[in-house]
């Protein structure tokens, strides 16, 4: 097996262990003992995999392949969630913030008028 893949597997296992730690913190805050136990087991399993990947003569087992598959699926979901958040932010900048700021720059004559326009344009209405 190529060393580049072993490095990729290490990174994947480390990232998944770190994600499990974040879940552990959340479960602690929520008082979810069952969730905490599951997340702790997951963290320990992936950290053990990292340790074995760091050893000499690593051999991929079917069990490790299954763990790496789960880790890859978790990472894909997290990346997709981040991409959605970035896309929402980008859309907000492009369709709301930038046009409003540009309008203030283009149409206000002085700071008082800019402030007045800002007070009209930068209102978030409650949708309830």
C-alpha cells in the first residue's frame, strides 16, 4: 500500500477522532451518558487506528477498512454542511450586504445621510 494512502488514512482517522471528541463535549453538556459512551468508544477506536497506522508495517484489515469508510462518510457530511453554510454566507453577502453598502456609498451625501440610510437598510425583521 502506498505511503500517501497511509498518510491519508492517518489524517482521516485523526479527524474522525477529533470529531468524536467534539460530540463527547456536546454529550457531556447535554448530560447524555449513552451518547457520551458511544462517542468515547468511537474516539478511542479511531485513536487506536491512528496509533497502528503510525507503526511500521501497517496492514489494512477489513475492520480498519470499515472504520475508515465510516470516517470518510462522517467527513463528507461535515464538509457538505460547511459548504452549505459558506454558500448561505456568500449569498447573503452578495444579495444583501454588498448592495446595501454600495447604495449607501453611491447615494449618501455625508455621514449623517449614510447613518440614516444604514438605520433604514440594516433592519432584520422578525419573521414570527
